[in-house]
């Protein structure tokens, strides 16, 4: 892919979108840690200096992609919760159903979980205050939408819904990294199967973390 010089706002927006779409496609092939600005520039057909005209750093690209992935996930989560949570069931059963839907939905979005895991330790570094503020505003919007969904299906959690949502996304990132060990660790498990006792599967581990957060916020008689 090659581009002529962008001369209009529409052309510049198309260029930004091409960069983001290319980065998203790369995350289907590789983890966040392996996505380099050099390779992104090569694939999008721009010099690295030109990519940096649209995004100030690799991390800025990935932060915006995280915001985009969160929006898409929440749009799909709305339907998944409607199908997976029975509003007529008691609170404890709805909590179990909600945790099942959340964990299954997040675990099926590998790139989103990888980005969530890199957010605080990697992606929020090497970016300007302006980029961080724009990202945090987007995150607050996504969080508010997520909180609204939890309260719709489990109103009993009240103000604890925000804690549940934060815990769900933080644990999705942390567990995603832990549950996807590098080849050397997998080889160690294969060589000595007893070591695999400390290996976790993402979806059931995330489900347990979410249900624990939910039960911790439900009122006690």
C-alpha cells in the first residue's frame, strides 16, 4: 500500500484509519510486545516519520486502538448479556450468569486483553499528557457504559458496579499475560508435567475473578 501526500482533512482521516486498521490486523498475528513502529510503517506503506505525523508514538497508536476495541466489545456485550442473563433469576444466579458472559466475551478477544494488560505498564508511557487525557476520557466513557450494563442485570451491586467493571478489565489483562506463557515456559511444562499445576486457563480463571468481585460487592443480610 502506498499513499500520496494527504492534502485534506478527509485524506488525513483516511490515513489515520489505515494506520489503525493495519495495527489491528497485526495484532491478529502477534502480541502487543512484538508490534514495532518500523513494521507498522512498512505494512501501511508510509515512512516512519510520516506515521509519526498522525500518531506521536507506537504507544499512541495502540492506546487509540484499545479505545476502539473497547467500544466494539461493549457493543457486542450488550447483546451477549441480553441472551445470557435471565432477569427473573435470584441475584446470586444472575451474578453467576453475568460472570460467565463477561469472562467468555473477554477471553474471546485476545488482542483486547493483551492491550488491557499492557495499558498501565507500557502503553501509557512514551505519550504526551494530551494523548493520555484523550485516552482516559474514552476509558471513562466505556466504563460508564459497562457500569450501566452491570446495573441493568444486577442492580443489587449498586455503586459496587464500577469496582466490578474495573476488576474485570484489569484481571482480563493480567490473566491474559499469565495464561499465555512463552514457548520456553510451555516447553518446561511439557518436559515436567507437574509444573503445569500452576498454569491457568483464561476463561475459567477470569470468571472466578469476576464472580469474586461481584460477590464482594453484593449487600449482606
